[in-house]
C-alpha cells in the first residue's frame, strides 16, 4: 500500500510509515507531558504538520523519532497559549470513574485513586518542572540527557526535579501519601 | 526515591489512555501540513493526499477490527508502537545532526500575533472548527482571522470561552512560574502564606510572583 502513498519518501522511511508506527506513542507522550487532551492534540498536530513539510530534513536525523519527540517537548515548553481554559480535567475521564465502571474494588481502587490524585497534582507544576519529571520518570532519561534536551545543566535538572517533587509532596523527607486537601 | 519513580511513572502510564485518537489527529495533521506547504510555496504533489489520509486512518482502525487493545476506549495501540516505555528515546545525541527549528516562516509576525491573541483569549481547537465552518475556511486560517478580529476589538460569531471556575488565570500562572523560576519552592510558598496571612500557598505564589515580576524582593530567600 505504501507505493500508493503521497511523496515524502526518504530512504526507507516515509512520513506516513512514521506516523502509522509512532503517532500513538507520540500522543501518549504528549498527554503525559501536557496533562490535557486538547493541548496534547494541538501540540502533536502542529509538530507533525511541520515535520511532514520538512520530512526530508528530519528523516536525515540520526533518529527521526527522537527528533520529533524533541519537537513535541519544545512545542510544549514554548506554548504561549492560554492554559487556564485548557487545564481542565474532564470529570468523565477520571481514572477512579473508569475504574468504577469496570467494577474495580479494594486495593486496586485505592491504587487507582492515588494515581489519579498524583496525576491531578502534576497539573500544578510549572512546565519545566513537569517536563523534567516526565523525561526522568516516563521517558526514563538520565539527568545528562534531560539537560541536553532542555538546554540547561544537569544541576538545573536536579534542582527542578527536587522542587517539583517537593511540590508534589514526594520528597524523601515527606510522607508518600498525598494530602487530598492540598491544592497548590 | 525508587518509590517516587514508581509512583510517578505509574500515575503517568495510567493516564496514557487519555491520549487523543490517532486517526483524527492524523487527518488534522494532513490539513495543517497542506496549509503550511501552501504558505511555504513548496511544490509538492498533492495527488494521493486524500488517499493517504484514508489509508492511514484505516491503518489506525485495524487494531479495532482485528481485536487489538483499546484502553478505556480511547487509545489505539498498534503493534509497531509499544505502549511503554513510550520514549525508548533512542538516546538523543548530544549534538543532533539536525536541530529542531521553530523559525520557519509558516506565519508572518502579524499572523502569529493574531493567533496568540486567539489562544490567549481562551479559544481553542473546537472554536476554530466552528469558525472554520462558519467562514468556510480551514481551521488554521479561521484561528488567524479570529485572532485579528479580537485584536481589532471585534466580536466573533461564536460564544466566548468561559474559564472554568477555580482555575488560575494566565496571568496568575505566569506569576506562579516567575516564583518558581526565581528558585523558590512549595515550602517557601507555605512560609509566605503564613507571613502574609494568605489563605493558601497558591495565593502566596501568585502574590510573590507578582512582586518578583515587578522587580521587588521577597522577605525570604529561596
């Protein structure tokens, strides 16, 4: 079927091949990074549209995927648009409700509620701090790699991570349970 | 530390299912790319683009047809895209051979300004779709036109967005960000809240950020 696809063919990798294989993963990355479905969609759309237009150049990168993921990160960090209207967690999307719908009970339900609470608390972080946590714990990069991506020193990465963990009440000198009443 | 890693990773992975539908996103990507191409005057074969969308959209639907996973009814997982760890960020080279660039002339300064105004006013993708239908343009053009109208003080033919109650304004977010960028953290916000007798650390962050942005110093050091 690929012979029927439009241009953008570079070597063995077409933009379409790339999109089919990696778009779901990029969208998961974007939702974790932004915490908001609409924003994740906007960020990935903008990035992939640019990527498609200059696919020749991107496909020449050592790793087109790493390149595009980096574009997603930069787009998120440089997003100058309104967060107030976007930073909303749709009630119907809350994990606890999904779990209820599936009939989850007991420890598993508690586990889900905790993950849901932590996810909501991630929304209070600044973009850089959230990005550091996502890169460190979701992308599983080390601090040197994160520093390279963010264009800062590893010490700054550690500082951002430390502040973020404190904000989330996850620093080592604090209990791991998250106080539900804390909102900021 | 290990516990934090597990907790955070679990919370993040558990919410991957909130990701938008790939097929819908891909269709929009094609639409946007078309606009960008036109703007950049890049000669590119347009034939087959529609077929491409259909083929790709079909490819995204295949897992449904063959019984692939569907987490929470929202995320299609393709065999080629392992769900976690998503990144497998093939170690990003210290000096990538190609650097991402955001200075492409997709938008003129005036267009960029208009688009920023559009988003700063709280309008989003859905609004862009409505406007595009009303004006019979593509979404990108609709957002830009709407932004220019907002800059000119004109009203748009759709309802203005309503910020959900309880959410911080953009200005407050900027102030809170200034607070963190200066090196202060949550503990400092708690201290300031006590010092200034503010109801929450969030209020302290906003008040402190405002002072920082005005060049004033705070009563405590980060």
